[in-house]
C-alpha cells in the first residue's frame, strides 16, 4: 500500500478510503464510462475529516482531484492514476433551513434536487436549476459557478451563495458561513472559491439564498421565423410579464429536429420552423399571471412575431415540453460528439451560429453543429457531430472558439474551464488577468496539489 494511502486509511478508517477494484468499478464521469483511475478515493464524513485528509496529502505532496456529482462537461473531475480523489458524496446533509431569513445551510455533497425538494417543503424555492439536478451537487455548483435555466431571473450560483466553508491545500479550514445578504466587512473571501473549480480550496459547506415558492407557473413552446423575432419576443416577454419571466430557452431547428427524431421525443409541433422557444413565467398571482401570459401569446401570434404555439394543459404536458429541451441523450447515442458551452452578446448570436455552422460543414461536409441554449443570458450550447470517427477535436475547437475573440465572447458560459478548455482560456482572459490568477493559485496552493492541471497551470 502506498504510504499516503496508508496514512489516510489510518487516520480516517478503511471505510473512508477506497482502493483497487473499488476505484475501478466507478465510471470516470457521467460522460465517460471508462473505469476511474486514481491512487484512492477518500470519502470524508465532515469538514474535520477532510481537513485531516488534506493535511496528510500536503505532508506527502500528494495531488488531489475533487469530485461531486461528476456531471461536469470540461473533464475537471476526471482523475489520473497519480491523484487521490476527494469525494464529497458522504457530506450530504441539509443542516438547516431558515424560513424567516430564507436561507439554507447544506453540506457540499447535497444534490441540487434534494435541496430544491427540501426548500419546497417549506414553501421556498432554491432557484438554481439545470438538467443534471438529480446528480450534480451543491459543492460542484459552487465550484463551477453553475448557471442553468433560471439565470435570467435569479442569476448564477454566485448570486445565490451568502457564505461558505472550504478546506485549503494544507488542511486549513476557511469558514465564512455568512447568512446575511449585506456584509461589507472586508474582503468577501467566499468569492475566492466560487467558480474556481476546486483549484484554490475544497468547498465543504454552503449558505444559500432561498426565494418564495411561486404559486403560478405558465409555460409555452412557440415557433419563430427568424432570430430577430426571437430577440424581439424576449424583449416583449420581459416587458409584458411584469418581471415573472424565469426561463427563455431557444432551440435552433437542427436541435429540435434531432431531439424529435425516431427514438427521441414526440414533436409537440411541426418540425419545419427555424427557431423554437420554450418560455416560462412564475409568479405569485395565478389569475393575473395567467392573463398576462395568455395576452402575450395572443398579441405575438396576431402580429406574426410567433408562428405557432403549444400551451401545456397539465403538469405532465409541461414536463413533456421541457424534456425536449433537457433530455438530449437520443441525439448523442452512437455519434461522436464534442460538447460546447459559450457566451456572447445576444446581438451577435445569429451571425456567430451561422459562421460556426459554415466552419463545421467546410471541415466535415456530413457533420452538423446542433445549437440551443438559454440565450437570454447570452449562453449558447453546441453539439458538434463531425460524423467522422477520427475527427480532430482541436479542429472542432477552432471552429467554435475561433470567432469568439473578435466579438468579446467567452469559451465558457457556465461549464467552467476544467482540462478541456485550459488551452483556450487566453481567448477570454487577458495576460494581466491570467497573471493574477496564477498569483492567487500560488498564494493558496504553492505546491499545486488542488486539482492540478485544471483551469490554469502554475
């Protein structure tokens, strides 16, 4: 047994340290079924155990890889055979829900869906929402500054975190478990951990903001003839729905047709429209909210802003519409696919999408660039399917990322940098920013033990 693994086992107990076949039987990630590679998997039960584990790893100069739900899309949680995995899977308690202050205190291993459901029991809403809700964890959401479908109204994960606790590279515990919305007492140290993908510290506990649970929910899928009408509809919905618009998801025709191919979803409306928009508004006055929503649809249909609309008549029908947008496994099955998550000014989005599609088709005539996204927050997702088993990932990256620099876009809207996008970080950050990132990394983790090779190299 490796010396560091022996020390970890002696300190935490055999049940907390997995080795050998117990490691290999786990999949690398949601996206990669290959066996996990690592020296060991350490599963602390609380912050104290994690602090002890990190102190041991620091003593042995042992690199670690932090894992939550392993649903990330940038390979940030994919470990190597020389790393020790720190899994937060057993730190999964919801410690408190303050119904007066509208906060929840949770451990990092709590899944997003578990927190949503616990908040709902108190007629409160944890507003972050994304398709991986059943598997992704709050710690991972913090580490990647997760976004999802409600960013338009509630903001990114950063906007929902009031305080947090983290363990640093040497085992030091940084506790900043603030519960107040306002706290300007010096540096806001939690910001050092949010969105830094576990490279500066391992988040262990979090205080998050909750909101009143909406009592109304109105949704529709509509079709638009061009992207100008999509953006005009967005402006109208934001203006006319009285601040209740919570989601505005756009699917290009090639996404919608791929999602509704045989073996996929039943198409809620015909498949020939150029754009499909799934919009949802949530409020606190069911009667008035429904009237506003219906009036918006009537007026936009009458004016030709939208060409068709499907309005669900039950929760089952509403979820069926969302399944078209969120459940895309069928279009990925059996096809080589490169996943992308970019952000850019909305005004540039149509031209950018056309340019990327042209680049992909020039490289792979039979390939396709499938496009969809949150759009209202500038976030576009792409699935590049080159239809060639030996397709070059770098060539695909160049096609997708190449046009972003000129328009001030970002290579990552919400998925983070991880390993896959590290070479492109300079496309979205200037040299001064990169130098300061290295300074922070060197100050907090001079031995480069926390998620080495992710985000930025020392």
